[in-house]
């Protein structure tokens, strides 16, 4: 076979392979998590499903399982499919659908492929996605599966900005009559996703920086005062329940720094003392470090005390600004 024909034959076979898995990836709305499993484990899971055994992908109780052998089969084909470098405006609808499917499968296999997110960003920019709710759910799956994928979190920000510029792609709500209500709904939805994320990975850097992004882009820019007040209370509550997690304190500091309200800063100092007293009593009753094998002495409440020093510094700056 001539080299060109052989190459074309390989590409056709790769495309057929990818398209044969469309039924699993076209609609991921019912999937809540993705996992890769060994072939032996997969064979046990899919033992009673002949089609699933053949495909190497199964969805059980809203969890998608992908066998290692299927990973090895699909990954090279999807990687090859996204090597096209033409502007997306030159692609027809079928090409765009193929790129959508290829990148979706690829990112479910490896959520850190930047080039795949670049293509999806192009699809986003040319208004290919008609339902951003589905796209947000897809990125949620990737963020939960690949918690340290900076590109997935960066792309989620782009999707949120698209929601703000074209809210009709996310909701049929009459945004023009009350845009702030739409932003509130969007913030509530993202907060629910982050609660799930932080419950699973409490100190995830990307989740917390994304939370700061949401606060700035949604609550602050749209001047949602009541929602900001509510978020201050929620942040205090979270910090008290996770007193050794400095990530949450950093978020609270960001909120208070953006407000620069003297009364709130003073209230925060009082709150710190109250929390410290509670834990001093708790650790006093235990009469020992709750985690003696750790290099950190938890009885010192280092995260809380560092937070106090930061707030005191901000408070001094606020007083100086008032004097000037």
C-alpha cells in the first residue's frame, strides 16, 4: 500500500474508533465521576455486561469506569485527532463535532492535556456550545478527577466568563430584567460544586483560587452586598470547622481585604479570640496534641494565629488610610 493511502487508512480507522465511543461521551450529564481501572478489576465489574466488556467502558451508579486497555487504545487516536492547526472557523459542523468528541474523550483520559483545552476554548469562542450547563458539568468531572490540573481550572474560568457574556447559553431566565439574580444563581451553583470539591480535597490550591475568582468576578463586580455579607459568614463558619486549614483563612483574608471595613476587621479579631478560646478548652481537656505523629503542633493553632497577624496588619493599614 502506498504511504499516503496507508496514512489515510490509519486516520479513518482512528476516526471510526473515536466515533464508536460517542454514545458514552456525548451526554455525560448522568455521570458524577470518572475512574481508570485495571483490566482485571474492570472484568469483575463488567462481568455481566457483554457489550461493556467489549468496549472497555461502563457506567455504574453514575460512575464511569475506563479499563487500562481502552485507555491505551483511545488515547493515541484522540491525541492524533487534535493535531489539526487550522482556525476553527474553517471547519464544518461535522469537523467541530469530531473535535468536540475527541477532546472530551482525551480529557476524560488525561485532564492535563493543554492543547485539548485550547481547542475547547476555540469551540467556546466560536459559540459552538449551545448549552454551557453541560460544559460546566463536563469540566466539573475533569476537575474532580484531576484535582491539580491547572489548565482545567483555567478553562472553567473561561466558561464562567462566557456565561456572563452570554447567559442565554446557560439559562432561559430573563437576565435583562434582573441580571443580578442570574449572577446569584451562577454563584450558588459554583459554590455547590466547590463544596463537593473541597469536601474531597480540602486544601486544593486551584479550588481556593477559583473561589477567589468567583468572589471577585461575580459578587464584587456586580456589587451584591447581601451576598457578600452572607459569604463573609460562610467563610467564618468554614474556617472555624477547618481551623488548621490555612487555605480557607487566606480566602477569608481576601474578602476582608477587598472590603477594608474597620468594623468587620475588628469583629474578625474578636471572632479569632473566640475560636481560640474554644480550641484551647478542647485541647486542654485532651491534655495532648490531637496528632502527636505530625511535625506540626496543632495545639498552637498556627493557621488561626497567622490569620490574626494578617488581619491586624490590614487593620493598621485601614487606620493609616483614615488618618491620611
